[in-house]
């Protein structure tokens, strides 16, 4: 619990049996977390078994993709505050409180991995990847210069925190199943006039496995293109019109254009 509000940690997982036990055990030591939710996103290994043994609550999501898993996890979580993190062990539990503290002043707090002094040796944040994230973040920032004037340096950091109220406010605008979900979430918050800030977090090497979106230049380029298209769609095509997933009811009132 953090300042009388319960806190849930959500971890999307696809075949993460090498790391999930260590990640859950590390974050269980964080005193502000009330529950850890691991989303089994069609795992074909023992991820769910190891997560349960380590003390997490496992929920299943059959729709493939990082975004689909996070949406299911946030919907299933019970906390007043939601913290999202990867299953690969590249983030540190000690940074959870840093994100939570800033929720007193913001609706969503983004971590950034592009602060060079916070990137540990061996982390998957090479020169091109780091500056690619900075470039895309500055493009997103420019798109919302008026009226929000945000300050971003990373669109791909998956370590972030938001209130339950913020999630309910933006969830009808979230439709991306893959890695473009990260910038889409930022754009959705800005569309809804949420206050979004960014703080540096420690970024280390993976405990095991390999990135499914940024381990090669080709995957990095494809991910960047998807993110670019998502940002453009959210800013220039949707404007204020919400995007609903199949089967999701329409919001009661239309949102004013941004």
C-alpha cells in the first residue's frame, strides 16, 4: 500500500520461464506492492507455474501481444494504483517507489531508459536504440506541444505507473496489441488531458531470453515504424474520437476534440 492506496504490479509474460521466478521474487520484496499479477499470454513453457510458485496471481489472456496482455492484466488487477513492468528482469524493484511518489502530481508516470547514467553495463540500450527512442519521443512531444507541453525522452519504456482512475479514463482509446501499445498509451493519456510526466529509471541487462522487438536492427526498424504510425494516427486522424475494441461498449459521452 502507498499512502492509503493499494498497489498492483502487472507483468505481461510470453515464455519467460527463465526469468519470471526471479522477477516476481524481487518485486515481492518491495513493501508498497499489495499484489503481483502475471499475465500468461499463451505461454508454451512453465511461466505460469513458476510465477504462481513465486507468489504471483496468474491470469490468462489468449489474444496475443504485449498490449493485449497489459490490458488484461490492468483489468484484472485490484489495486488503486497500477505499476507495469517487464518479465525479463531489466528493471529494478527499488524504482517502484520513485514512480509512485510522482503519482501525487500526475495521472501517469513514465520511466525513461535513455538517461545514460542510469543504463547499466550489458543493457539492451545501444546508441542507435537509445537515440531512436529519444527521436520518437521528441516527435510525440512535438505533436502535443499545444496544449499539453509534455517532456519525453523514451517511447518504449515499459516501466510505468498510473492510477486506476486514469486507466479507466483512457482504456477505450487503447487498441494496439503489440509494442506500439507503449506510445499509444502515452497519446491516449494526452488525448484525455491527463498529466503525464517522465522520470529516469535504472535499466539493466536481461536475466535471460532475448527481446522480441529490439534484439536486431530489423525488428527495431519495424517496431519504430509501427510506433510512428500509431503516434500519427492518434494525433492527426483520431483527434478526439475514441477507439473502441471489438465488443467494448461506447463511452457515455463523446470526448471533445483535442
